[in-house]
C-alpha cells in the first residue's frame, strides 16, 4: 500500500487485541443444571447412597464413627486420598501360579465378571453415547465466534494538474469479527467490530473507518423462556440418567447371576461326592445281598431291588456331573476366560458349602 501506513497498522493492532480479549469468553460454555441435579436437590436425604461397581451401597463419610488412624495392614492396597478405588483394587489380587489350574474364588469371580464381561462392557458405553447427544443439544447455547479479513485492489485513472491521465491502484482492506450467543431465556446477544481501510485517492491518503456494535434481541412468543429452550437438553439428560440406572441394574443382575451360578457349581460338586459315596454303599449292599442269596438266606429276586438302587445312584451321579459341567461353562462365559487358558491350564472354582 502507498502512503502513510501507521494508521492502518494501529487499527489492525487494535482489532487483534479486541479479538484476543473476546476469545476466552467464546470458549466458555453455558451449562445448565440437568434433571439429575434437580432431582438430587428435591430428594435430599431420601436419596439412596451411591453404589460401587459391585452394586454394594457405600456409606457416607462420617457415618461409621471416628476414623481409624492406624497404619494399613501389610499387603493391603493403599488408595490415594480423593481417588475412588477401582474394582480390582477393592479385593485382593488373583493368585496366578506358574503351573497348575487357575483357582478362582467367589470374590475373584465377581471381579473378573465386572472387568471382562463383554455384555457389561457394551452396556457401559451406552451412557457415553447418550451423553454425546446431550452435548449436541447443549451446543445450541455455545458462543459462536466468526472473523473475516478481506483485501481488494482496483486500478483507477485520474487526471493530473497538467491535463494528462495516469493510473493508480486503489486498495481496500476489511476486517470484521462477531461474537454471538443464544441464552436459554430466548435472548440473543451479538457483539461486532468492523474496520475498513481504503486507499481511494491518487494523493496516497487513506480513509479508515471503524465500528463497534452490540445487538440484543429477545423472543416474545416462539422460543421464549427456559422451559421451551431447555426441553431437548433436559430430555437428553434424562436419557443419560436412565442409561446409567440401566447399567447399574445390569451390573447387579450380572453379579447375582455369577454368584448363583458359582454356588450351583459348588453344590453340584458336593453332590458328586455324595453320590459317589452312595454308589459305594449301594454296591456294598448289592454284594451283601448276593452273598446272602448264595447262602440261601434270601431269594434271588431280592437282588433286583439292590441292582435298581445301584443304577439309580449312578444316574444321579451322571446328572450331578452334567449340572457341574453346565455351571462351569456358564461361569467361564460370564468371566470371559479364554478357551486356550481353560483347556491348557484348567480352571478350578474353589469354595465350600457351609
């Protein structure tokens, strides 16, 4: 550009400073209280305490009396203050031997199900997916910053004092920035700044124009009030809250199913031991009947009842082994234990009935 350049540079610097000053305000987001916060404030003390990952309710701080200041026991997991323990930190680590079967207790079975179950992993993604929809609805009230910078050059002709025509360029530079925000009340606020520099004369002089403006508009009928504008946001937040409760219910159902299947396996294993002992007694009874029948103390037809008792005990043993195999297969599916590990090392569920 020709002529004095101090003035346009000062205007551009002023425009740049104004944009930097408005940029933090554009990054701030208007957050509204969701329905869960309203429900929390209305329920107060009637709300149930939160539950951990295993579905066990947690007691509020200070409800257990004075805090124990003793040092932690050796081998105990120490959690940093302010950090909630994870599922794996809540119980002792699973003992893994270099060789032999993998021994799993009822506690470790629950922890493995909560960490490895694929269906639970999918359910945990639903609140995150629905939360993105809530963010999309909330983004309507986010500030919108727009900026524009343009330059134009035009060659023009002018008549000199000597009566001759000569060409000279005409430069125009325009810079504009606007910041707009919609509030839940239906109010729309717009801030704008415009700077234009024209070099439109043949003597090199520049024309500078600057403008600052603010526009405020309020909806009177359509789109007026927070009840209407926040309806979709609250609906999305309710969907997220419902999805979180669904995950909690699915987790509790999974834990209950793992516990039930685990004790079914232990019961079937105990029944196998009982039926094996009953078969031994039935065989001993059959042998006694055969000896007494051979001695003539009993008729040969009395051996049919003893043989039927042996066959019945063997059938019960087969059924118990089938129940134990079915319960073990269900447990391996709930815990998502790899098939290679189950076949190579084997899995043993330890536990006894009281």
